[in-house]
């Protein structure tokens, strides 16, 4: 049985979806805290957007300020 192209694309999108992006906020905050500890990033300011590129781009667009992204 061959799937029509649209159904195939939707299936691939569902399979590639990141389950972590649907995680509850408390779980995401805990993950970020653990990531900061493992990277020894205790100096990160509370107003920084940590480990959320989409939120960073949205904030930069909203405020008209540049965005600095650090990949480790």
C-alpha cells in the first residue's frame, strides 16, 4: 500500500516531532537547570533565554534587539 504524498509528509513530520518540545514547563525548567549545572553555567542571568532558540528569536523580533546564540 502506497501512501499519498500529503499523508506521507504528515507521517514524517509526526515521526520527527521532538517530544521534549511538548514537555510541561516545570519539566523543561528542570532540564534547563540540569543543563546549566552540567555546563557549569551558574553565572547565567535570570533574564537570559536559556536553551530555547525559538523564544530567543521571538524576543529579539519583539524588542528589535540583536540575538546572540552560543552553541556548545
